[in-house]
C-alpha cells in the first residue's frame, strides 16, 4: 500500500469512507464490521467518518460508534477522521449547524463515541449559511488549540473559503474533503489549490455516490479491461496520479469492495491513459 501524508503523518493512499455502513440501505452490523476488518487487512490505515452518518436523528453517531467497534484491538494502527456541523432530523433529513457552541459539543460527542482522548483529524462538515464561516472555523481553531484534535480540516469549501480557513487556523489547515469523481469534476480548482498549499485533498464519493459505483464506464472501463482490473481501481489510480496530496476515501459496505479499492495503488497508468481519462 502506498502512503500519503495528512499533516506530518503517513496514511494509506486509499482510505475507507464509512458512510455506506450507517445510512439508508446499510448492511447488517456483522457485515459492516467485516468490511472494516477487510480494509485493515488490505493495508488501509485511514478511515473517514462523521457524527451525522446515521439513518436519522434517532441513531446519530452510529458510524463513529461502529468504526470504534470495528477497530477494537487494532486502533493504534489506524488514523480516524471525523466531522461535525451536520445534524439529522426525523425522517432522515439533513440540516446544518455551524455555531461555535454546537461544534464545541459535537467534538466532545465524537471523542466519546470514538473512545479516544484526541481525534486525529476533525473536519467542519459543511458551511452553514446561518453562521459566518469565520465563526465556525474560529471554533475549529479553538478546538485545535485545546488539544482535543491533532489536525483540523474542512469539507465542501470553495477556494476562497479554503484560503480563509487556512488563514484563521494560522496556516494549520491539514485537509480539505470535497466531492470529486469522473462525473463530478468541479472541485478541480480546490484540488489544485490544495496541491499548491500542501494540504491533503480527500475526494468523497470518488465513484459518483452511493449506488452509482456501477455507472463507471467509457474509458475507465476500457482502461480497466486493458489492465485486468476494475474500473473502480482505474478511477482511484487516476485520482492518485493527479497530485501527491490526494487521498481518496471510497465508501464500502462489502469487504470485497474495499479490498478492490485498496488494490488501486498497484495500478500504473500511462500518460496516454491519463489523458484519455482526463478527457
């Protein structure tokens, strides 16, 4: 497994996105735990979760607790990132809360569910239109300064917001997590900015979203067939080739899925193939 850096720490070049094992359509608990274990067995040392990954408000924090259970006895070999700032409501809806007072409580809840004294990477989940970004990121800075988290990150930020966040954090912004996939490439400017600043870029939904992974076709399928690998491995290898700061976090709800994704670090694409995929 190749390595990439988040802050000063080396993590696996492919991470595991925990969302699919906790939201609507999630697998049985035993399969979810098997999926986490399969990731570890494949060399994955970075797992991304969030307090809001759950069915609804009734089991808020489900994914964090599940990840903690899956890592029991093996947690020292894995770095876990989580997020706060999203809330869940009855019926499965999503809302936002970027108020500092909410984030202070949210990080304490995440620490408790993950069963750790310090969170490796804590990310502000998404800008809240009701709260100035400077206030939300200011709270993130206070949390970072408190020692409750090792690194601070943001998610779903545009380039201007990334620059502002990094300034507020005193140049300590460690990661940006934005949507990026073959079918969603509008985060290229954020990726390029992170490359320039040396900030880890974590593409979420790298295959296009839950239930859409099978839609990878065209050149990704063709290149995969030429290499004897899945289109999903080609997709991740294409992302890894874009910059050393890229650490894709494909979600998985089956052991076979994350095992396949982890093998993407062994796929070597030619300049001609990368050009075809970029087109």
